[in-house]
């Protein structure tokens, strides 16, 4: 039996040392690369959070609360109606997620509605509607007709840029179509909620145009069968949905009257003219 010194002396050190050094260097390089990727991913996540960009998917109910002591004036209330989810959780298709991100980036305060036209957009919108309809299907509240629209508001005026699905009653959205009403009669719970009034006003104008187009299509169309998605003359981005939501929401603070003149410059930067109709 060889003693340790003899065994070590018989080793082929000219081959062993390069192999040991090479494997050690490879291990260290792999460890450094893994650490760098994890560290960089963490830095990117922090930067993304600080910038306000998010993959969150939020469902919010909006309603106008009549102010009993101020005739004709209302207060805008909006509340989350479902647990926050993410784009990844809601859509497992990578191509759909990329499509939604690109579509969301193309929105602005002046045009906050996602452009969900075409077959892919139609399915994306339907999936979001089906998701919220399923979540609130067991609520004890009376079912009503709500309008559903997918939005992404301008990062220049919101704290967090993410996809928000608005739900609003048809009667309320119709009132938002009157910009004079928005300026003079709609108050908010927090001063920074002014941007939501602008978004709802723009949505109301799109809804008005879609209803007009639907009426014209109904008069001219003789085919009562449901056409294929890609054969439709129009695509409604604001859709009706029958769900039951809590009607007992109340304001959480005193009404705040917006000083619209203080927002003229910021609105102009986003392409919105204050006296626009």
C-alpha cells in the first residue's frame, strides 16, 4: 500500500493542476454570472417599481354620488372590486401579454382606452370580462347592467401605470360626456383624482360614437346572424356586462372641488385641451 507522499509524487501534476484550475475558474465564473443576473433582475425590479410601471391588472367600479346639500353636484367614487391580479396570471400566452403591454403603452390621458380591435383584441377583452364576471358571480348584490372598458392612464399624471378595467353605470357615463358638467358639478374624494374625471369624459365620448355607429349599422344590416370577429364592421371597446356590485359605497372624506385652471398646463402636455368637448 502506497504511503501518501509516494501517491502524491506519482500523480500527473502537469494534467491535474490545469484541470483543477479550469474547473475552479468555471465554477467561479458561473457563480459570478448567476449572482450578476439575480442582482440585475433585482435592480430592474426596483427601478420598475420606482418608475411606476407595473404589470398589475386592477378592476375598479365608478359611480357618481349625489351631494344632498349641493343641488346638482356629485362626487366621484371609485373602488377596487376584486383582488389585484397580474398580466402574467390573467393571460398565460406570452404573445398576448406582449400585445397588451404594447397596447397599454400606446394610450394617453386624452385616449385612455386600450385599442382592442381585431380578433386578438376581441378575445383579450372577452377574457378580462369573463374574469371579473366569474369573481363577482356569487355576490348577493342585485345584478345590473354596467359598462366595461380596459384602460391605461398616462404615467405623467398617475402614480402607477398599469391596466385598469373600469366599470361604470351607463347613466353615469352618459353624464360624463358633458364636459361642462364635469368641470362645474363633479367633485372628488382626493385632489389628485381629477385625472380620472378626464379619463371618464374621454371614455364617454368614445361610447357615444360607438352607440351612434351601432344604430347606423342596425339600420343598414339585414344579416341578423352573429358575424365572425374579423368580419365585424365595428368593434366595441366599451362593452355591457351584467353583474352585481355593492351599491352601499359611501364617500370616505369631504368632497373636494377641483381647481381645473391649475391643471391647464399639464393637460396641454398630454394633448388634452381644457375647453374641448
